[in-house]
C-alpha cells in the first residue's frame, strides 16, 4: 500500500459543484500539503498543515478550503468548482520543515 | 516571475550522455529538494540538501548557497531516466516549473 493515498484519482464534475479530495498517510508525519500542478507552471502550494487543526494558506488558496481533523488525514475542498480549477492535485507529507517530501499519486480534476 | 528558475525547460540526450539540470532561486533557503516526476504523474523525492553535494547511484546533486544555485547531474544516462525533474526550496515550498528530460536509446 502507498504511504500517501489520494482519493479520488480522477474526477470529472460540473461548474458549481462541491468537490472534496482526500489524502491519508501512514508515514506518521506531522506536516501535510496540498498542491496543484498546471502544465508549464510547476507545483503551487494551496494549503499546508503542521499539525492537527493547524491550517495555513499557501500561494493560491482562494477558492479552496482544507480540513485536518486527524494527523493522518488532510482533505481539500472546492466549495463551488470552476473550470480554471481543472488541474492535477497532489498531497504531500514531510516529517519536519526541511524533511524529505513524500507525494501521493495525484488526483486529476476536470471541471466542465 | 517564479522565484525558482530551472534550466533548460526541455532536454534531449542520447543514452550514455552526462546530463546537467540547473536550478536558481532568489530567496534565502534552509534546504532544496530535487524531485522526479514520472510520465505517469507520480512524484518521488531524489535529494534534499542544504550544502555541498550528495550522490545516489548515477545521480549527483550539488548546491552553492552563496550563489543560490543547485545542479542535478546524471551520469551514464539511460532511457529510464526520462522524466520531469523539479527543484523546490523549502522555506515557502516554491517549486520550479520542471525540466523535461528525454533520453534516447
């Protein structure tokens, strides 16, 4: 089993729908991150969490929200999806700020 | 403007060639990561370094903190090295746009 698991792996939805992407990890890491990847732009940080109930905005948090109710789980929500949120989303974990990053396999979201 | 710049954006090499990918950044950092993204999309960590040089198999990563520059080298490149290589700086987790490497047999 993967150390960092994302669900769903692929999702197609319509504009205005609420979407939740879930991330769970078995690494025992405190720090978890959500990124989006767009072609040619690299990974951009959406939100990150250093501990349960700790939430911090990244560089592109508008239109997204997150929840960290347990150490092993970090969920990303799009309250009202729009087409420019079509992207590949990655969850990652690390043991500490300068620790090695472990990525999930990615969730491809298409908003029509 | 991205605070983390990678060059080249695309690189094609023949099997066996020595490869160098460069990463420059504009902010002070505590560490830099090199990542590999496979054609299927999965991302794995190759190196995390804050000074000097690290080696793992045919891969070597170097960093010069004063010059704000890091390089990833691949010796004796192989088609299975074909992937996108990404550098990232840890202070605010900024990522470069990636270098797409294709190694031809």
